[in-house]
């Protein structure tokens, strides 16, 4: 293993183990050392080191750093000149749309989304609450454009089924029952009267 010698001012209050932890955490966060390698720097087990990283909040920073590195790698490898990505509508509404893209276009857009995700907390915690810009100048022209992401801390609510009332239900109260009987009576009387008149007429002319 390499040996490093540091000279610190007397006013800096720290110790060797604390410096080792800070160094190992920084190396792990920047993906310059694996968890096993960083743990060896501070003479800790891998699980104990990862517990320290989680407690210090370095795991989140490491993830964001890895996301940015992956996005940069995609941008450097994939060809913007050959990329195809467009959103088109074939009907009159947003539910009638489709994506036309090749592999380069999909990966470059994925890189934009990865970078946007790394800035989510920063934008949500800011006072301006501005959108996160998406750089898609390389994208081919479509009927729908992508300019920015409006971040939100909300979660998607589960769709609640709408309870449909039955066409008819038995009266639940005395007043409802009386009303139903009256309605039947008002309908039945003229019906029976018409039937009775028809019977009499039929009898007279038979």
C-alpha cells in the first residue's frame, strides 16, 4: 500500500483515524476506490465502512457523482450527429402519440434524464423552484418538443375506483317507501283506467 505524509498546522484539531476516514470517504465517493479498498485504508470491515458512509450521507453524493460520470460517458460515446429521437402525434390528442428513435437517441436522452435526476434535490430545495433544462439540440424535429423538467416532490397517487350507484335499490326509510308506493299508484291508476276502457269498448262492439 502507498504511504502518504501530511503536515497540518497545529491549530487543526484532528487525529490520524479521522483523517483516514475523511480520505477513504472521499476516495469512495469519487469512485476512485471500491468499498473494500476504502475500508482497508481505515482498517475497518466493509460493512462498518459502508455504515460510516451512510451515516455521513456520502452514499447519496457518491450516487450523484456516478450518475454524472455515466452521463458524461454516454455523451462521449454516442454520436449526436447520428442520433434520432422525436415525439410525434398521429391523432388529435396526447394519448395518440409515439416515439421514433434509434439507439443513439435513446441513450443520449437517458443521459439528460440522469443528469436531471442528480439536480432534483438542489432545485426542489431552492427558492426559485425553476425547471431543469434538457439539452436536446441534437434531437430530430418532431411534433412535440422537450425543453425542461418541472420537478415535484409529490408521489403518484393510486387511482381510486369510482363507486357506481346501482340503478335501483330498495327504499331504506319509511318516507322513501311511501314515496315509492305513491309513484306506483300515480302510474298504475291511468294505466288500469285505459285498460278498463279498452275492455268495455271491446265488449260493446264484440
